[in-house]
């Protein structure tokens, strides 16, 4: 028998995710993990800060940056081609890599970030925009999708301290 009593044993699991990156490739992990956990009955809180905050903007224009991503391999010509860092510095490479990635996502039937974000709202994931980052980058609440909350580090900590799982992405 648990020393926390029956209430704690029957409480739903909970998870927090700090979302710090806003490129197309880095947007997938928090939304996939969040929606999957929510579908499994986990109470999920996602805290969007710094470069992850733009994932809450009404209009997304996500890009992939191969620069500094030595592990980035794209399927081309029947094999997986590595894009050397030097090529990532050339003008237009981000746009080309982003177009390739978006085409591959569509071709394979993978949900878009917009679709995953909509699912997050439907699953009642608690999405918190970092107030400090909103102020720092001069975003307004009306720039963001409806239904998000504003909060700071203390808001995140209140959720994280009682969560079973805390992720930093």
C-alpha cells in the first residue's frame, strides 16, 4: 500500500515539456511526445520559451537548418546523403532543405506541425507561452493561437515539481 494514500495512486500521470527550439525538425519531438502522452491519459504541460515560442504563432513558416547538424542525412538517389556543413552556409540551402523535408513529410503521410498543434489543443494539453520571452521578442497574445496561457519560470516549476516526467527539447 502506498504511503501517499489512494488518491495519489489513482492520480493520472503527468508530464512537462520545455520547448526551446522552433525549426521544423525540432518542432516534431515535443508535439509527437505530447500528443502521444495525452492520448495515453497523461496530463501534459508544454512550456514554450525562447526559439520554441514561435511554434505558438498563428501562422507558421518553419524551416530546417542543416548548418551545425552533422547527423542530418536526407534520402536521395536511393541512399542517405550527408550535407556537409560548408554547404549549409550557402544562400538558399535552408529553403531547399526545408522544401525537401516538407515534401518528404507529405509524401510519407506524416502529420504537419500545424496538425499536431491542433491535436494538442484538442487533447487539452496545457500550452504555456513564456511571458519573459513574449516581452523579449515583442510578441503579443493576439499573435498566438487561441487557448494558450501565459506564464513564467515559476509557472513551469509548479507543474514540473508535481510531474512524473520532465523533458527538455
